[in-house]
C-alpha cells in the first residue's frame, strides 16, 4: 500500500471540493447577475465595460451568464468601475424593490405658492427610496373664471396622461388642449403651466424624471409644496 499517495490524493480531493464549493458559492450569490444589473443600470454595453476594466466583452458576457468563474482581481476591476466595494458581490442581496401605496394613505397637497390653488396632487411613490422616477396623481380644478396659469420649470422631463376631463398645457410657445386618453412628454426645463378647461375637474397622471436621476436621488419636481405629513410618512420629492 502506497501511504505516500494517500495524502496527495486527499489533498487533490480537498482542492476539487474547494473548487466546487467556490463555484456553488458564486452561483448562490448570483455574482454574474449582479454585474449585469450594475451594467444595465448605467446603460453600459459589454464593450464599454471592457474598455474600463481591461477585460474582453466575450469574457464579461461569460462572466455574467456564469460560464466562467471570476477572480478577485477581475471582480475588483468591475467593482471600481461602478464605485462599489468588493464586498458588494458577496453580501446577502436585499429583496427586490416592491412598494404598495394605498389610496387612503396618500397625502393630498395644494399647488405651491398660490393663494387659491388651481390644482392638487398626491405623490404615488414617496415611500420608495432612491426612486428613479416621481409619479403623481393630479386634479386640476374647473372654475368659471380661471386666473392666468402660473408657469414653472424644473430640470428634466415630464410625462402627463389625462384620466378625466380636459386640460390645456402651455410649454414655451406651444399650447395644446388634451382630452381623456391623450398624453404629452416634454422637457420640463422650459416654463410650462396647466389649465383645466370645461365644466368638470381634470384628473391626470404625471411622471417626472431628472436627467441625472439614474445616479442621484430625485430632488424637486413641479412645485415644492410646504406641507406637514402624517407621522411616519416621508415627504415626497416634489
């Protein structure tokens, strides 16, 4: 019996087990998928990521799909591109974002800076941390004699969809009246205003996004309200 071969064989088995354990660990941590999400969040292609890391697009593709096992050196290169610590790939991943906003829990706020508000709005996403967009429900009031609408501007973009009634939207030199089912998308850095037309209030869904909102939390949107929120509720980023 070759007693010398036994320790060598045992060492080889341990090495094999360690490799299998490492692959299983990497699969469980979904490191490839985490890299892919970081890349897509920055709207970055494999070729561009390769230029930043010195790794080929083919290798990165295999890394994301789990066909190759990353080294710590390669992971460190990738982590630095996205300003992440190396531990990001090994920490327990938080559950996917999912937030429900009940209608009864929303806060109705008036148009800011107006003695007689022409519209009210409710944030539909104020409890979402680091949100990528700011959705609102807005109600524009019908009045026999509407005062001249107050124009305002804020960085980024705005989307508006009419749920009920009619609304005139002014945007720079443009003036359009929207009906139920109509929508408009515009740069919100240009002064714009809203005016309800007709005999009934107008309801609309509004979504705003800032140009740098993919990398920074949202700050302001249509008009910053001055309001007190119920205990336990965060002020929406308006």
